[in-house]
């Protein structure tokens, strides 16, 4: 399908998960602290922009580690927001 489809698919997955988390917290709202996971959003945008700009697969591969760590941060912050 190519790079263009890959970028669209990546954005769909990332922002679909983000949107789902926001909806979940809005439905089960208890305090503003639940939305602490939004601190990871600038990193998600930065990675998405970097993936779109790069043309070489090897350079795009460097974003894999960043994306994995950002996903971990997002998950930890989401869980922390539910607990506190």
C-alpha cells in the first residue's frame, strides 16, 4: 500500500487510542487528574510529524523506539490517572 497508507494507518491507530481514552475518562469522570495522560500528546504529535517528513526507511525506523517509549508513557500515565 505504500508510505502514504502507512502514515494514515499509524495516525488512525495513535489518535484512535487517544480519542478512546478521552471518551473513557469523560464517561467515567471523577477528577481532572484522570486526564494526566494528555501530557504524552505533544510527543505523539512530534513522532507523527517526524514519520511524515522522513523518506528513508532507516530514518523512519529510529522513530520505532521513540514510539514504543511514548506508548509506554501514555499507558502508565493513563493507569496512574485512573488510580489517583
